[in-house]
């Protein structure tokens, strides 16, 4: 048999075998938006955003960038000591 005949027979067999193997394998989602990346997160209240959705004023301490006071449109004032990670109400 000549080399070209062997290639003509072997190439379709190899291509068919590789397609069969890839169909049986599950495709892994490497996207940064896949569900496994967000599995440990849960919904939590973060402060003024749930009061009215409108921020009236923000005051940041001049010497401590982590200390903020936020006045919301509904009349409440919130304070954070960690640059907005957690909030405590001063008065509602």
C-alpha cells in the first residue's frame, strides 16, 4: 500500500475517534462568572442602600479615610469605620 492510501484511511478514523472522545467529556466552565465562584456568597444588608436608595451627603474624616458618615434621603445617618464594608445606623 502506498503512503497516501494509508493516510486517506487513517485520517478519517483518527478524526472520528477524537470526536467521539470529546462528545463524552463534560466541558469545564472556566469563566470567572461561573456558579462555583459565587457559591459562598449570600445576600446581606450593607447599609444606606436599602434605606431609600438616595444618598444626600457623604462626609469622610480628614485624617482617617476609613471613617465615613452618610446621610440618606429618608433622614437616616449611617457610620462606617472600614470604608463602607459594614455600616451602623447613628439614627434613623
